[in-house]
């Protein structure tokens, strides 16, 4: 039995549309065990929705996703991958 890890990747994207589109494309481009989750992350001290970032959370229990590829992928939507 292969060991199971708790590897997660977080992509930070500039807006909701980018996050939703990226989550859909992620499922098509990479073989994911489960659908990515999308969360809104308001910047500290900011109440304005325009100042929110959107997070796409990926579970990677088998550690199959390449961080470099995810960096490039997030860059396609003017975002980035957060380091754990």
C-alpha cells in the first residue's frame, strides 16, 4: 500500500472569474483525484470586494502534481502558487 500524504497546493488568482476558469481547466489538464476548491481571501484590513484574492485549493495526496507546472499554470491567469 502506497503512503498517503497531505500535499495541498494553493493557487492565488486575481479575481473570481479567473479562479473559476482555472479550476475548470485544471481538471481537464491535470489528472486530479478531486475537484479543486475555490475560496475568496480578503486582504487584511480591506472591506472592498475589489481587494480580494481568490484561492484555488488542490489536494494532491499522491504528490503527482509538479509545482513548477502549477506555477506556470497560475501565471496564465496572472496568479501564482503559494509555497507551503
